[in-house]
C-alpha cells in the first residue's frame, strides 16, 4: 500500500477555453464546507468520495493533456479546491511541467495557505455572495471576489477576468447519461 496523497476529484475537463486565459485543463474537486447560497456547483458540496486519484495519476493525466492538447495551464475549481490537503504538492508537480496554475476558492485571501501562495500563480478568492452577484467580471461570480497574483505569469491577462460575462459555453460529458454545461 502506498502513502501517496489522494485527491477527491469530481470532474476533469482535459481542454477548456472557459476556465481562464489560454487553453487549460480544469479539475473540479469534490467537497465544500462553505455552502454559499446560490453556489453554481451545489452538487460538488457534499464531503463524499467521488473519484479518488493519486498524485502521480493526476500528474500523469495533466502531463498527457499538456502533450496532447498543448494546454498552457491548469485551473482548480470545485467544490473547494483548498480542502484538498496536499493541493500544494499537485501545484508543485504542475509547475515542474511548465504549466500555470489558477485556483478558484471561496476562502478569503488571509486563509490561503502559505504553501499554496508559494506554488500557485493566480487565485480568485472569496465566497460567493448572491446579494453581490457580478456579471461585469467574467467567472468571478460576486463583487467581493479578489484576484490575487502570486506570480507575474498571468499579469498581462488579468483583463480576461475584468470583461463582462462572456457568452461562452462548453458541454462536458460525464459518461453516457450525464452532461453538464461549463461557462457563462
């Protein structure tokens, strides 16, 4: 038996044009304690096992995706990505692949762990607040959300998030009987 870290993955979109600038892989994690009213992904809130994936398996999927689809980076969403205990290790491995990292979190900036700050490039931080819903900025959800740069990798792409909500929609197939739509 291995002691390798496991991640509770709900979905993976190998290539997306919706979850940040450039072609990206997006990983949605299962589980969130915040329970924001009006959450866009309430089905990802339960703290139940979805697809438990090892660090090496997830890193391999991302490396294969980089090679096959020429992605520039990886976006983490959820659920709440920062509930993944060893997320910083996955970030470190992704950085070693030469890819950028964007994280959507409901955590406020002061609650972002130092190891995430050291290994992520950009974090979109803060809980969704329905009373402060914001269609003027793409993907941010509510006016309280903050864009935090931990590197300058996406500095010239910040306008991507400052544009009005895009009319971009992607279909994500989750097997033969389930489809969800990703985007605005």
